[in-house]
C-alpha cells in the first residue's frame, strides 16, 4: 500500500524513559524509511499475550528491554546464533508466515562502539568483565569473536561466573575470579556489566587491576553526568573511560538493519543524544 507506515516499538517495564523512539526516528529520517516507533509498557506478568497482540495488530517488530529479554527468547520460533548463545533476545521480527524471529544485538552494539566509535582494539588484549548476569551473557560471544588475549569474568558469586565460562567455553578460554580474590593480574580493557551504578556504586575491585593505559567501559550510561564506574576509573588516572550510550545507539542500529536492511550512521545520533 503506497504510503503505508511500518510500526515498531520498544517494550519493557518501565520503558517511558527509553531513548529508543528518538534513536529510531533519527535513523528513519536519515535513511528515508517510512515507519513509526513507540515505547510500550507491558505488565510484568503479561509479556507473551501483549507480544502476540502487537503481532496481530500488524507491528513489524519490537525491541525488548528489561525485564523481558529471557521471556522473549523463550517465545521465539527462530533464533539467531548470537541470540541462542545469549539466552536472551532484544530484537523481535514478526515474519510473513506469522512466526517470531529473535536476535540479540547487545553484544555487537558493545563491540562496534568500542572498535568503531572509540577506536579501542580488543584483539590480543587482556579483558576483564565485571558481573555475570544477563547483560554480560549477551555480550560475551561478540567479545570473544574479536580474539582477545584473555577474558576473565569477575563476580561476587563465583558460581555464576563459572556457569558463564562453561556456557561460552566453545568460543574461547574464560577465566573466573571472585571480587575478593584478585591477585596481581592487570587488564587492558575492563567492562562493567553490573547494575551497581543504579545505586551509585561500583563493583569492589582493587585499583591494581588497572594496567598501563587501561580502558574502562561501563555498559550503563548517563546523559548529563558520569556513571559511578566512569568516575571511579577517572579518579584513578584512567584517561579512556567511557559509558554505554554508544552501545545503546549501536545495538539499535543493528536492530534497525535487521528490520529495514539498511545500515544507519550512528555518530551524529550519539552526539545528538549526548548534547541533550
């Protein structure tokens, strides 16, 4: 139908704060795509029913944010390899045969922000990842694809880190350590995948993990102020400490590409969001 607008949304609870509608509107304008994109809050106990409703209403796809990424994974008829590995889905596509296809663009969002936007190499670097929850699970595969020298997961509960190391062992060798058991190792790239910043805290790691010219990256982001982890790093002399706003935009760009088969430019969008 000429002029038909394809409908997309981000679903979560809460979701009113989401920057995704603004990001996808920018992508649509930039690439000349005729679409709408909105934020829809779904009740905690009604994810599956609401997704099927959106599918029946003619939506073409949705992004999924907390706390529904695992439920989205379970709902899919088809999963990409990276979604299968992650055990979580952030991008749903409603297909012509009434099926639901799932992908996870979080990991590629992280690696593209690091390597393309921030010019931070992962290859042959000693990488430390903080946390062992769903956010970390979603990014381990794409990090390991870039051939780091080593990858270590640090977590308060060592068993959760060990479970991730087993699950992703096929992608590369993963070491694990408890926060209170660091020895003398230093790291080139430290990625914070915990939610400690929500309480303005940082994981309890020693300053000694910081290698010469270490890069620190927080998967969380703030627009107007530094995150707690970026503050921690900067106060210890780290000159390259970044938050995850670029990751947010890059994972959205990867989802947009899945849906529209076009790759939007991201740098101007990141700069626009950063300026408020």
